[in-house]
C-alpha cells in the first residue's frame, strides 16, 4: 500500500456530529494502514522541535516516552475538567471495561 492521505488536523469541531465524523475519519485512516508500514515506523527517527532545540526519538521510544504520556495527560485532564463541570463520569468511563 502506498502513502495514505492523513486526515486534516487542527480543524475546529463545534458539534458532537462533527466530532463523531472526525473520529470516524481517523478510525478509517488507521484501519487502512498497512501493518508492515506501521511496524517499520519502530525504526524510523522522529524529530520534535521543542523550546529552540530538536528532540530525536526512534519510533518505539517516541510512542513510549512521548506520544502515550502526552495522550494520557490530555485524556486525564479533559476527564478531570468534565468532572469538575458536573459531567457524571466515573472511573469506568476513564478506564473502560475491565476483565474482558
């Protein structure tokens, strides 16, 4: 499989329907990726500009030390803000179904 068109980022979504459409697009994009291409990314060098310098990661280190910690930081922060604003969320909404 050749290059796959990356869904646009940074587009404001103001309704749940727009958010659901963006999620559906992202899921379709991920499902269309070739497994060998994804696995090859483990060896790829990824450079992130940060505060006047560039931080280089190999793919595996990028996922474990940058992408996942960033994802969970933002996920937990959004969860806490929603709870603070009165949205009736429990730990189950955060953790998902356990033991399945």
